[in-house]
């Protein structure tokens, strides 16, 4: 009983941090290194779209790592189609190791682009993964192609500015 009273007294006088801060934030230098590394591994859908829409060579190639059925359903214009399972045997025929590759798959709930990026990195390619995948490409209102031809949907206001302006991030 005495141990229980001591425990209760300790819990009443000791503040338990909110779950967000239960594990404290990293030191600023550690956080900066982590976020810089993250940007070296990831590309944003909007940034990829802007680079592809610009004049001239964007300096990278976009790779769709999904199945042929998925590719036919819709893909980024100009992307190279190379399903993850075929990367090891076909990458050198389709890609130049001097040109960085940006991989994408279905969306944030799928790690196919991550597996494709890993396979390419193991083969010696410079690679980034496009966050959001094909899902966010379409949701942000960028044009895409299907087996029937070009398509484009209205941007989802939860993922992109309704008026098409820069989101500011």
C-alpha cells in the first residue's frame, strides 16, 4: 500500500508529456541532416510535373514500375514503363546510368516505387522516388495517358490549390 501511494504521488507531481513529445524532437543539426537526406531520396509530384513541363530536358527520366495493366489504365506522359520485376534484366536496355531516374508506382499506400528505386540503385543508377505516385499525379490535376489517349482530371483541392497557383511549399 505504501508503494502504491508513492507511485500515485509521483504520477500526480510528474508531468507526462503529450504523445507527440513523448520522444523528444531531434537536435536541430540531426534534424537538418535527416531532412536533407530525405530530399536526396524523394521528389515531389508537383516538382516533377514542373520539370517535365519546362522547356528542354528536365535532367532525369521518370520510370513507372507498375504492371502493364496498370500502365494502360494511366501513366505519366513520357515515362518509361519498366515493371519492378523486370528491372534487373531490362534496365540497361532502357535507361542511361548517367541520367538520374525518378520512380513511381500507385501511391502512398504502395512501396513498389521504393522497391524499384532499390533495384536501380543496386544496379548503379542515381535514383529518387516520387512521393504520392500516380495517385497524387492524377489528384493534383496533371495530365496522364491511358491506352485510350490523354486524360486529365480536375485537381483535388485537398492536394493542390484550386486555382492552379503554386502551393507555396
